[in-house]
C-alpha cells in the first residue's frame, strides 16, 4: 500500500487510481526543504524560494523568466540574493543526503549493487574570474567552447533502481582517483555492498586501478589501445584472458585483461569480429556477462540526458549556484523513479518491475510545472508603456 500522505486520487472518468500533480510537487519540495539551510528574514521563507526553484527546473527556466511569468513568487533580486546564501561546503558535505532523502528506500542496506562513476560537463561561455577559475575544466571543444563546469557522479545501474547517489563539482587539481575514493566512502556510508564498479575509459590509469585493487573493489574498466604489447593482445579472434603490466618506475601495476570478441553479423553494414579489452578484477564471469554488464554502465549517460531536461538555466559565474542547480536536476530524476517505484510497480509474483511507460519523466516535469503555475499563478496582464491611439478602422475598447 502507498504511504497515507500520498494516496491515489480516483479519476471520475475511468474510476481508476491516479497520482496528482500536488503530490509530485510536494514530494520534491519537501526533499529540498528538509535538507537545505537558507537563512531568510522577513515574510519570505525558504519553502517559497525552493518552490520557485522547482518550477524553474521543471520548465527549464531561469530566475529572470520564471519570476516574470509568475505572480506570487519572490522577485528576481530576492531570488538571486537568497540563493547566494547557500553554503558551498554545506552542499558538498550534504549532497548525498539531499539526493537520497526521498529515494534511498529503493535500495536495501547490505545488498550488493552495480555502480558506475562518470564525469559530465556543462558548457561555459563566460570569462574566467577569481570566483570560478578553480572550477573551470578545459576539455575538447563542444558546443563552441573549451571551458566547462564539470561534475563527477556516482550512479546505481541496476535495472529499476537507477539512482544518482552523489554528485561533486570537478576541480582541475583533483585526479580521477580522488573522486573514486570519495565515492567508495559514500557507498560504505550508505551501508551498500558492491557487486561491481563500472568505469569508462577515462579512468584507465595506474592510480585508479591500483586504488581499486588495494581496496579490493570488483571492477571493469575498458583499456586504451596503445602500446605494442596491448595492441598485440587486442588483435586476433576469440575471447580470452591475459595479463598486462602498466610500466612505472616506482610502482608498476599488473591486472587481468579480458578480451571479449563480438561479431557484427551484418549490423550497421559490417561483417567482422570486434575485440573489446577490459580490466577485470574481483569477478569470475564469462566473457558474455562481462560485456553485457558493462553495457549497463551507459544508463548513467541516460541520467545526464534526463538531467539536461530538468536543469534551470543560468549564465551566472557562481560555482555554488551552478552546483546547486546540478543537485536539483539530479534530485528530480531520483524522486521521479521513487514515485514510479511506489505507484507504478504492479503487485505480482517474482521481482518487482516498474512500468515506466505509464509514468514518463516528461509527464512528471509537466505535472510539476502545472502545479507551480496553479500555486503561484501565471501573469495574465503585462504593464504597457502607452495606450494605443484610436484609429479609423479599429475602435479601442477600454
């Protein structure tokens, strides 16, 4: 049975249960209101600021556009002033609590899950200043810029439990191994076990592999095709295991290499064998399972596409404001999945299954924006600068 606070409402037309836009909206706002600390004095309160931010995220709006299209919301100056009161260190220390406050019940403590860690980049078109220079990441040109705000994320990739557990702003001076170590501590703090950790090719480095081996973390990492020895191992046909040593003067790293061979069979006009090389550790799986499990890592890429649909717009240089917006956009995706888990998983024998086609993410965002408009009222009159002159063909109606 669903919680008493979120009971279904009956649809008079079909006499079927349904979930209301008010329920979705309150669930998101409560998750933020219960975990954030924005000191505000006077008539305005923190909840009203958060409600406005949720409306911005659901409609991909900015502070300027949202405060001008809605009536009962704080003015643009107030919104910018109070959001700047957010503490950057507080957001980093409590990002896990914010993201999991409403959705952690999906995961069972002590159960082993598959995890992925990855980086996502938001284009930045402004100039570097003293305020943001420490968090501007240079990367390959994308969307007409080489400057980005980067975020490292920890994601559960098990089917029907795909949650973002943590997100951190990237700092150019911190290595990939730093973020991996941080996220391993997050998994431990949530009392979750790890079946396997899937990392992309960007994490293929001596530091990361050595760290995971020392911590005894089962992992899969695709290798980079460079070096005479590696190219020889990746050539040929037939799946196989081998060993490879990454040379280093101080501390060489040796790992088990799984070469998985797949066949195109005419797909995309190709008929040939393709070899994929993976660093594997702590798992004793067949080649096909290694290949298929690693493919589930791409669920984290889907989370980034969904995040881009629920990200408030801003051109601000403020690192903490952009980081806060990143947390909010990830939170919306988490709560959408939590609601789907509560209400759109039919009672049946066997494993629990979510019918996501019955509750699409786009519909969830529409419900949030619709309720925001009802709650804060859409502006129906816009002050003009003059009264139009009466013309012969048209009569002015007052």
